[in-house]
C-alpha cells in the first residue's frame, strides 16, 4: 500500500499545485491551455521520440505481448463505442472518442513503470518499451484520427478518409514516432548536446501535463458528469486489464503468446494504471479538456485502491516475490 502511495502521491501533488496556482490567479485557464499545447506539440513528441529511439528493435519484438496488449486495448475501444451507441439522446462524436480514450490509454511511463520496478523489475524495461510501441504507434494515433474525423464529418468516402489521415501525419506527435522508429531501426545515435536537449523537453511533459489537469479543474461544472466519469473509471481500471488478460489467454491457447507469467502480469498492470497523463492536453485541441480533467483526477484516485488490490492478488498468488 505504501509503495503504491509513494508512486501516486507526487501525481496528486502536481495536480493540486496546478489547481492552486490557477485558483489564486497566478495562472489563468487560458495559460493552462498554452501549457497544454506546449506539451502536445513539443514535450510529448520529444518523450515519444526519446523512448522509441533509445529502444532496440529486438526489445520491442515480442509478438505475443504486442498482439495481446493491442487486442485488449482495441476491444476496450470497440466495447466503449458499442455501449455509447445505447445512450439516450445524441452523443457528440468527438466526446465519444475522448470518453473511449479515457478507458483505453494507460499511464504506462509515470505509473505503470514505477510499479513494475517494485514488483516485476526483470521485465519492467522491456514491457514499457513494448507498451510505448502499442500506445504511441497504434492506439493514440487511431483515437486522434477518429477525433479528427468526427470534426470533419462532411468529408465522407475514401477521399475524405485519406485527407484526414494525411493531415494527421503532419502532427508533431506522429512525426516524432516516425523519427524515433527510424533511429531505432538503423541504430542511429543523436549527438550528445541534441540528445540532452530532447531529454530535458521530454522530462517536462509529465509535470506540465499533471499541472494542466489541476488548472483545468478550476470552476469546472460537475453537474451531470457523474455517470459518464464513473463509466470511464470502470472501463479503465477494471475492464481494460480484464480484456488484456483474456487476450493473453486466448492467444496462449493458440500458441501465439509468451508463456512467461511475468510478461503477462506486466501487461495487466499497465492496463490497470490510470489514464495517461497527457489525456487532458490531447483533449484540449478538441474542446474536451473539462471532462478529461475530471476523469483524470477521479481515475487516478480510484487507481490507488484498484492497483493495490491487484498487486496484493499478484503477491498472494506468488506471481512475484
């Protein structure tokens, strides 16, 4: 319990700091949007570029792990869209996309990885690298594409889809993915001054993202959001890890997934972490930051209890020592 609290407490402190600084007027909510854009367009691309460029291709080629985590995450997205189709009244397509994003995108780097270092240190680094590949190469780009498509619904057909896809590839986030992969594949190392500059910007993404969450909570209307937020909490902390676990079981039966129990549990731990730290900053570009901020706060608090229960279960069943 104390180990988990030591990991999550800094998250709460930075969210609180962002809230207090905005509440007392040191920053305005408009300032927080500027900080959010800084994260999305500069710091986050540097983080993704750094993570992928410093990982060897061999580290991220456990096909069973990649396939299981991908299938589990995609299943959450499909299930989320299916459930939302039964909600009363018209559901804003852009809101639906970020509602689903809250359930399917994990805080792998800043919560999952520290937890694994305490529990499954032998596979923590490899599992993080593979999660970064799945989340940053597939899940997040897919959801950003769906969000962009929902805002340009007048462009229909193949031509519209191609146009939306091409415009997505102009974003710094996607360009950093491509650049990081190229350096990884060809084992190219950045010059030391440039590498240090990228690291400094990458390290800023976590703290700024959490402060943006706190600032976005100031004067936020909560009425009517309870059921929607609760559904994301359940989807992220319970449904996502269950579906990833089921994906491993199904692939294992087919002989396609690793039998290493440590890797399986690492994937489940990652899926059980709260929503990614840059959730709010990504939502800002689409006008969904208010809902995303509430989700991030509630799911992070709730994850203390759900992850503690998961880790206790892992320890009780002797998955780790």
